[in-house]
C-alpha cells in the first residue's frame, strides 16, 4: 500500500513537470506572435523598399491592326457596328500578343537592346537583378515580367507596356517592340501572298515553256513541209478543182454543140477535145495533191497541222490565264495588306510605377494579419484541448 502511494506521487510530479514547460512556451509564443508574424515581415519589407528596391518606369503604347479591305463599306457587320473588332483583326492581334510573349521576340530584342546590361544595373535590388549567368528559361521568365500586351476585343486595341530602370530605356524598349511587331504583322500579311505569287509565277513559266515547245513544233512542221497552212491550201486546191471542173463542163457543152454541125475531125472539134483532155489531166493532178494516197498530201497535213495548231492555241490560253492569275494575286495581296497603326506612341515616363509601395505594404499587412489570426486561433484550440 505504501509503495502504491509513492508511485502515485511520482507520477503526479512527472505530469506537472511535463506540462509546465509546455505552458510556458505557449504563453511566450502568444506574447511574441504579433512581433513574429506581423512585425518581422513588415520590417523586412520596409527595409527592402527603402534601402534595396530600385524604382522601375513604365512606358505604354496603344496600337490597332488594320487591313485595306476594312474600309470597304460592304464588309461592315453587326459586330463592327456594336464596337467589336473583326474576326480577322482579332486573330492577328492574338497572334501578335503571342509573338510579343515568345522567345523569338526576346531573342530579337535582346540582340538590339542588350537586356543583361540594361537590367543588370539594378543597384542593391537583388530581387529584380538580372545576372549575366542566368539560363535561357530564367531570362525568358524575367522578360515576361517586364513586358505586357493586353488586347481589348471590344475596341480592337492592344496596349503594350514595357518596364525599365530608366525612363529612356523603358521608351526605347517599347519602340523596339513596336518595330518588331510591325515587321511581324507585315510578314503575316505578305507570306501567303508571296506563296500564291510564287506559285502563279511558277505556273506561268511552265505555261510559257509549253507554249514555246508547241510553237517550235508548228514552225518545224511548216518548214519541213514547205507549207504555211495546209488547211488553207487544201481549201484553195478544192476551189481550183471546182473551177476546173466547171470549165471542163462548159467545154464539153461547147463540144456537143460543135458536133451538131461539124464532123469529128474538124479542127474546132479536135481543139475542143484536146482542151477537155488537158483540163481532165489538170483536175486529176490537183485532186492528187489533196487526196492521193502517196506522199505528204494536203488532207493528212491539214489534220496534223490542226492538231498542232490546237495545241498552240490551248497553250496560249493557259499562258494568258497564268498571266491573269499573277496580276489577280498581286491585286488581292495589295487589297488585303495589313498594317499596324500606332494610336498612342510610347512616351518618356516621369513617374515610377514599380514597385507599388502602398499596394505592397497593404497586401503584406493583410496577409500577415490573416496568418496571425489563423495561428492565434490554432493556439487557442490547442490550449482548450490541453485543459
């Protein structure tokens, strides 16, 4: 019984010794919680803003993307009347926004402006300092924090903002973005036109080559057969044969008339028979030039020549269509030309925009107070469960 009382007393002493330091630590934490959660972060923020922070300037410009056919009255739509931008313009603006926030734009601007030198002179501002040993990904992340491109789909305007440690560099940065953006928009509007123009020119050269080949073939045929137009000569030969046949018929009629009152051995009759025989031979000779089976005759040459002539006419029409297509493509590319219009040019800023000291202090204080209240509530819950 005595041993049980000793064990009970010893256990009570251990429990009291265990809880006493815990109670002291919780009370100490409650007393210093405001200083740790609120006071320390606010003190560090104020020290950074007053000693280390380097002011940054913001230069802004406003642009719009226009095309030549946007001034056509027939292209007006209800969306445009209500103030919305055209679908083509909105698409180009989205492309430009993505391009401004792309590594390609960064590479070009870094080559022209040397970001390492411009953003490396940040003084004691270690949070916004750009080291020349950063990786490509870190440089791109830093670049995205220094440039903004906001597009308003209702007005069709895009606002471009650039930051710099000096007002002059902020403006120079914005001018460089505008210059590269204009080149990008022109490249978009001309790339398809150049491809179409190149295709049309290639087809025109092919059509011209085919036309030259067909013309050379026709000239070779004419020189080889010593004939300008076999069809025309065949028609002329047929006309001549018809005329000779008419003369032959007329002489035969005259011969029959002579035989009514003269003998067959009379000189007039013999002369008429000889003339009729000569006309017959001449008719047969002329017919042989047209339809005789041997040699290069006018009928076969006319068929071959018509085939060659049709090919020349077809190639000529194709060549004309190719020339028309080139001219039409050139006009269409000029009509659909897109330009970047600067509504508001970048100015030299006179006031610093970053860091926004009131905003940083207010937001940090709000977060610290919320964190302080949360921890205070947790400690009160722990204290209640302990009792």
